[in-house]
C-alpha cells in the first residue's frame, strides 16, 4: 500500500548530468524512469517538475551578462528539454505521459491546465510539468509548489542528491546532523535552504508537506512510498 495517493515529484536538473559535466546522462535518466515506473505501478498518481540546471540556469546567466528575463526564459526552455527526455525514457518502458508547458509551445507539449492535468492523472498518465510558472524571477522550486497545490497532491517529494534536511550543508560541514522531520517555521528560524522562500511559504500556506530524500540512490523513491523514513518530512 502506497504511503501517498497523489504526489508531486520535484527532480533536480543538475542530477540528470550524472557523471557528466553537462547535459543528460542516459544512465541517470534511465534510473529515474525505472524508479518512477515502480511507484506508478503501485497505483500512485504522479506529477513531475524537473529543473534545468544541467543545461542553463537563468539566475547564473544574468550574473554573466544575460538579461534576467531572457535568461529565465532560456532556463524555462531547458526544463522543457529535460521533460521531453524524461517523457521519452518513460515511454520506452511502457508508461504513458503527458508533457504540459506553462507557455504555449504546441505540439511540443500541451498548454498547462489544472483540470486537464487532474483528468490525465486520474486516467493513469504521468504528467510532467515544464517551463516553470511561465514567468521570470520564479524558480522551478516555486513552480513545483504551485503545481503540487494545483493538482491537490498529498505531498511534494523533493528528490535531491542528499538524504534529507541537515543543520548545515553536509557536503561542506561533516558535523551537520539530519532532521527526521522539521516544521516550516523551524526552517525559517534556522535559515535552512530546503527550497527558496517563495516555494516553502506557498507550501506552508496551502498545507502541502515536503519530503526531502536522495533520489540518486536507486530504489529510494519506492522506499519513500512504502513508508520508510529515509529522508526528512517538512510540515506545519
């Protein structure tokens, strides 16, 4: 029995690089697709948002001289590329998907609509939501919060390369300790960077818990859905 009925899975674009320095690692992409299929086969309705940091990140582009709005639009296009790649990988193993975009670009993807998304989820499609919110100055973290709230997900599963929320960055501070659970208020008070402030505030105000876990370890997504406490639950 799955722990949650409907989820919003937030994936890191940078994790798609795998062992490469840029772009999409086919092995990592295949691992993600197989893990998602495992959970889909449990009867879970799945919406996905994936970042674009493996291709282009708008904020870093603006620091290098790009116009911020154009840079963010380039970042949105990067998320569409990743979404198409994930859709293709899932299709290759027999999973039906719909790529939905926050800006119009038919026939690449269907223009996002809450009601069509929920209808597709209920019809056993995995929905991949791309192009962020469709607006500059908003991250894909905020896009995933928005989509999770809109599709009435039970939880946002934030797949990262670390296994939860720590008192400090565990990659920089070996003395950092992990939380099994933490409230949104504690995150604010401790100034922890689970997601950007806009995203966490939206989740708090709309009662959408976040579960942070290591998606790069094969099998972890299913473990989360089976109820294993391998990450950190962020709640009210």
